[in-house]
């Protein structure tokens, strides 16, 4: 029974995520009596009614006392609440099943905030602009945004339960020197260099390319001009990939049987079910309802060869008592069978604009805009390509200006006097010079008037503005900078009609990588489920049941799989040992 909610200071809901048990508890709480004949309020209205007093009291305490509560449980101990204020948005996590403690809920809030930053970048700095992104005026667009982040939280919860790398928050590698060398060479020559040397790349520059098998990293290659990618960013990218193309996970219950499906093109031939992008999501989130039944197996005995017929062999036998098909039908059946047995790659998702930490000309820049291309090779094996656009230098300039004004805003809130003391501060001289240069190159009338208003109040010798006036003017400048950032990188994102790599170039690198890994794909899928990277640990450490080695300097981990079932892709599995690892 869980709920995660983001609200403004005025108790306006910007985002929520609930599970079915929590929704059911709300329905019981707000269900009208039979005599009233009223309809049940919408879920958003139920959450607003339930949590509005909590939000208002928390913000009032913060305003009056400069302190507020961050965690509490209800009187009977059935619900645990955790609150965290990020900027102007209040994040609330609720647990009613005693499966999560305060640390787990707080970590979930930090993950959600980080996902907002990955999707919206520096727009999260301004409270008004992030409200527009999380709660668009258009209802259909709002539902789309909320469903996207709800899906990401569901995926994160699933991976944290099933995958050791997400349980300890470290990247897990698939170790195979020969294959890794082959993949890195292919990523360098057939992906990074192929994209950067193509005249049709529309100004995009390929920076990073990597291969993931389920949630494990197989190979990673970065161009010479790219900065290193943080392990946290890499885990976030793997989370996005798993949300787009979930790994199929079957139940570990020995009584549960996979459901064979009839192929309507090739009748009477038992085939494995075809993979679809939505099938894995449905199985991993809600379980399979069709696994409880199975269809009768039907077999087709092919006609004997001409030599066998001439030697007196009998005619074709059909177990269903049907009529033997013609030669043309046999050819069609064979073609349909081949197409079904050979799994094709799922359809590629649309490119996404994401924001990751990077270094530009040896200068650190958080939330640098990138374009993410997720190119599925086969079910469970995906390639990710990260590119940058020519306008990334603008992101660096905007970050440096926003960082300078944020530091100035902090000094003003701490009581730094305005006037001559502020004008003589070393920060102001450098900030004024860089801002003058930036505004001169911009044609926007609003940013020019806002900057002129700030300079009048900050640098005037006759009528200097007060600290409160300077604080308000500083906030206006920051909002204008965030607006330019939003228009430059979110409004023109690939999903909204912005520039991106042409489709034929994406198909080219996808096909080349499939050709390189064709002979290895089955081995990779098996190894990803039985990733014992240290085969000698049983001899070296007799009696050792399980281990997880995490190197925090590189953000990577090494551990064997805990699950003993061959019919599941879950590493942690079930049982007392898995429960023990999850609590550590």
C-alpha cells in the first residue's frame, strides 16, 4: 500500500503515483453512502482532500518557525509518511504495508526528483516552470506526463525487487573479454564513427554508445571528445531502457506453466508466443492471467520425401483428421513458421531529450542536454546511443549564469547588505560582464528589460534597491534564464519536432550491430541470468553462500545470481536469503 505525491505550497497536485491497495483504501474512505446517491470523486480530488491539511500545515510551520516535520506515523501505526521539500515542491511518500522504512521512502523521493532532473534539466530550478511541465493545462498531455513517470516508478520498484544492481545502486557488468572487445570495436567503428562521419546527421554528434542485456552492461564506448558518464546517470539510462522494453519475467512457482499460443497463420503447429513490447510490461507488473490454462498441442507430420513415397511409404498423417495441404500451403506454412521462430527486433522507440552531467571544455556542467536513442536488437538486448546538438554551448552559458545568480540570491537571503558592499563583491563584476555579453547576443525583449531592471537596482549609486527588491529582481532574471533554457532544449526536443538523426541512419547502426552479435545473442541472454563473474569463489571461500562486491569508486558491482530457477530473469528471486540481501 504505497503512494508518492508531489504538490505545490498551495496544495496543488503536480504528480501522484499509487498502487491498487492504496486506491482501494481511498475508495473505502471517500465512498458516498447509499442514501446520498453521489458519485465517487476523482482520484486526484481524493488525494487533494486527504493531504491538503498536511501540506498546508507543513508549509505554515516552515514559514513561521523555519522548521517542519519530515517523517511521522499515524496514531495506530498503520501509515508512515515521509516529506521532503525540493525547491518549491513538496514531495510526500506514504507506506501502509510496513514493507518500507523511512530510508526506503526517502530514497524513492530522491529517485523521483532525479528523474525529473533527467527529463527537464535546469527547468527544475524554477518553481513556476516545473509546474508547467508536470501539470500542463491540456488534460491529455498531463495524463501522458503523469503516466510516463508512474511507469518509471513502477519499473524502478520492480528492478529494485528483482535486480541486485538496483538493490545496491551500482552497475553490473557482463564479463566476457572476447565478446566485450568485439562489442567495443563494433560500437566504435559501426556506431560512433559511422554516425559522426555521416553527412546526414543534422549537426548531431554521437558521444556514447553502449549495450545492455536486460539490466546488465555488456559494453560501453565513448568518443574522444565526450566526458565520462556518471554511474548514477548510467543506471538512470538502464532504467529508461527497461521501462521502454521490459525484460520478460516469469513466475518462479513450479506449478505455473507457460501458455502456448496458437499461430493462426500456421495452423496445427505449436509455436512459442511472439514477443511484443507490451507483453513484457504486462507480465512484469500485473502477472500473467493466461498462464493458468494451456491449449491442446497439435502436430503436423510433413509429407515424406519422393524417395520414401516411391519405396511404398504411407500418405501424410494428420492428428486432427484434417485434409493434407497442397505444396503451396506447405511453403506458406514453412515461411510463417520461420518468421515466428526467428524473433525480430522490437520497434524502436522515439528519441528522448534527457539531461546528464557532463564537462564542456574542462568545465563542469550539470544537466547537459543529450538525445537518447534506444535501439532494440532482440528482446532483452538493447543498444543505446547518446548524442549532443550544436547548441550545447548555450546550456553551459545558461548554467554558469544561473549558478552565479543562485549564489547571489543565497547571499541576499543571508542578509548581505545591498549597495556599495554588493557592488564591490568580486562575484558581481564577473556576473555583470558575462550577463551583459549574453543579453547583447539575445534578441528577446523580455530578458533585456529584466536585466536592465536588475542593474538599475543593483548598481545605482543614487537610488540603490533594498535587499528585498534585489531578491525579487534576481528571481525574475533566473526565471528568464530558465525560460530560455526551456525554449531551447525542451520545446525543441526530438519528441516535439526538434532535430534528430535520420531514421535510415538509426536503422543502419542497428542492423550492423545485429549482424555482429547474431551468433552471440542466445549466449548473452543465458549469461545475463547466470552472471557468475567469479567462478572460483566456491573453492577459494568454502561455505560462502552469497556475496556482493561493490566498488563505489567506479560505481560497479560483482555478484552471482541468487535465483536457482531457470524460468525467471529475476536475480534476487525469493526466500530468506533474498529477503536478507534486500535489507542490507
